[in-house]
């Protein structure tokens, strides 16, 4: 099994249970679709800290899921808090590696948010979630 397949399998395991709760699926899915864009525009550290600062259970869950994926890159990452901390402290080479891995992983979450959670790219989220 290759790395991309591992990412996809774990992402599906994270997202599939959310499908039964429409409201939660919509909020989680909307942020899942926005986070890759935030990473590209603001950078990984700022994007993660912005999402973490929301203190919303769906945002924290998404970051916990991303942390679960990125543990294969950095064994110190355990949850949303340690993910933000490790990214903030990372040296440039490691930061770039984390960014590439996070971006590749988030693509699977975005795809699955659309296909499993049925969230559209135009899904509304709180106005203050749109910009870091």
C-alpha cells in the first residue's frame, strides 16, 4: 500500500462517521474545503493556528484528524495542540515537509467531504472563518 492510499484510507475512517450528523458534517466539511486554500495563501502555521483559534469542536476535530495523519512525519504530533506547536517550532526543511504532507492529506479530506459528506464548495460557514 502506498502513502497516498494510506492517506485516503485514514481520511475515510475519519470522515465516514460524520455523515450521519448533517449539521456537523456541513460545518466540518466546509472547513475541510477551506483549509487547503488557507494553507496555500497564509502558510501552514498561520492556517492551523487560525483554525485552532476558532475553538469550535468541528475545527478541532479536523486538526486532530490532520494530526493523526501527520504523526508519520513527526512522532511528537498527537493532537490539534501539538500539531500547531510542532509546526510553529519546525525548522525550515521540516516545515516544508509538513506543509507538503498536510497539503496532500487535506486533498483527500476535501474530496471525501464532497463525496461522503455531500458538502459543496459553496457551503456557508461563519463569516469570520473565511479569512485568517
